[in-house]
C-alpha cells in the first residue's frame, strides 16, 4: 500500500533508467568515437575556425590604411588591392602563428597563457554538469591568490617541498570557501547561484583592493597597492629551465583536469553530480542529496578557480596587484563552453585561447595591428562553434542522417 511519502512512479523510473545507463556505459573511448562520427565534431570545429579566421581577415583588411587606400581605385587597378590585402592578412596571421607555435619560446608562452584558463574553465565546466552556473570564477580566482599569497610571502623558513604544497593548498581553500558560500546559500535559501557568484566577484575585487593597502599585504617600501613578493620556496619551478616562462603549474593544471574527468566519469560523486543535473527530483528519490551536491560542487569549483589564481601568482606574477585576475575567471567560462564542459575539451580550448593570446602579442608587435582583434577572433570562434547548424548551412555539411551513414558509422567504429 502506497503512502503520501512514496515517490511518484515516474521519478522512480527516471532514477532506475539513469542507473541502467550508467551500468551500460560503453566506456570513454567508445563515447569519444561516437561523438566524432555522429556529431562530426572535429569537422565542424575546423570549419568554425576557418570561418572565424576568414571574417577576421576581412576586418584586418578594412582596418588597415594600406588596404583601404587601394579600395579608392579598386576598379582601375584591382591587383593593387589584392596584393595589399594578401600582404596585410598574411603578415598578420603569419605573426599570429609564429607567436603561438613558431618555436620553443612561442610554445612556452602559449602554455603559460593556457594554464590558468584550464583551471578557471574547469571551475565552470564541473558545476555545469549539475546544471549549476558558476559565474564566480573571478572572485574564486582572487580568493586563491589572497590566501595562497598570504602563505606564500607570510610564511618563511620552510623548504620548498613543504612551503610550495602548503601555498597551493591554502590557495585551493581560499577559493573553495568563496564557492562554498554561494553553494550553501543555494542549498539553504534557494538563492540563485548566478546572482550570488556575481555579487561575490564584486566583494572579492573590493576586498583585494582593500587588503593591498594594509600592512598584512602591502609591500612596505611601496606607497601604491602592491603585495609583498612570494618567497622563492613558494614559487613554481620553471618546466624547461631559464629562458622559457612555462612552469610546473601547467603540468598541475593538466593533472587536475584528468582528475576532474575521472571524478565525473568514474566516481560515485560524479554520477551523483550528473544525476542531480539531469533531474534533481528523481535524484532525491533515488537516495541522493541535491543540497549537498550544490554546496560541494561549488566548493570544489571554487578551489579549481583558486588554483588558477595561486598558480598565476606563484608561477608568473610573483605578487598581487589591482586587476590581478585580469578577466581570467570570465575567460574560463568561454573556455568551458568551447570545450563543451568536458575536462579534456577544456584543455584543448584553453590551448587554443592561450595560443591566440601569445600569438596576438606577437602580431601586435610585428604588424602594429590592435590586440583587440584577437578578442574579436575569440568571440567569432565561440559563436561559430556554439552554432553548428549555422556552420552546416554555410558549408553545406550534411548530417549523418542526411548522408545515410547511420548503419555504416556504428558498424565501422565497433568493428
């Protein structure tokens, strides 16, 4: 005999179906292959990049004075326009490529730029799997830099083998606390995480500005708001020695991404996170606690963003200044969306954005083209990758169903 406390049949069915899907999981390699064949992910991503670069080329042509002048007599001597356009666009994109991938030093700068983006991207991607939208990466990034930095320059006399892990742990806790506040507010009061995380961003930015003027943080020989320098024993060592800025923080970021992937795909907690995101009501009737998932996943996400902050402090900047986060928390949202909220996809997207940033600096130095163009390219890439139907229409790419590959695709991959 059923009572009023019994779960509705449809909720039980959804919970059972979710567990059956987990038991029948074909494995990460099979899912990866299926996604490529069914969604044509690689092809659409490549075409999105080509489309963005093509539009970027038009913008370069229209923004440069040399090519604009040839437009005034285009019909009289069209060759001049095409020659100037080719030289301008080729020089710009050539410098962009060289700055991103044109040698060991370029690779080093790409990896340096990608490191914090991997961690802030994970800070959005992880809670997004539970349909939690974490806009607080910027504040969590600062929370990690503040608490980790306090240990990094405030504690002395420790060997690196103790001081550096302690600094990283303190940084993780600093951001985890910021994320936990938003999570507990959502779990206990129902406050929407978008609002609370945005407000926490503002709080952390103002708190950073205040602390940089206190004796606890401010460098004693400077009147301006700048923190003390992180001790050498709390500084991340260089990965390839002097001459290359890439540090061991990049390795740490990749390992954290792999650990996040394992947690989502192989652990009970990861299953609960995805189940809550799929249907919180069904997850509750299946014995899970969505409120616990809310605050726990936001705390972990805050710690991930905070690792980006402390890695940037200990590996690159060395000290905290106003504007230290530099929008990296918000850029992580773009990286996560571009990587389809997959930890491994976040790594790839962060490397792409890191290359664009490193290459953009070289492009500006070599051709005097504004660095803002790189930001435009990033936006175009995200727009086109986020709109696969638009790319299919522009390039006349057929879907798997339209091309009649349903039977052969699945059979080919499983063979």
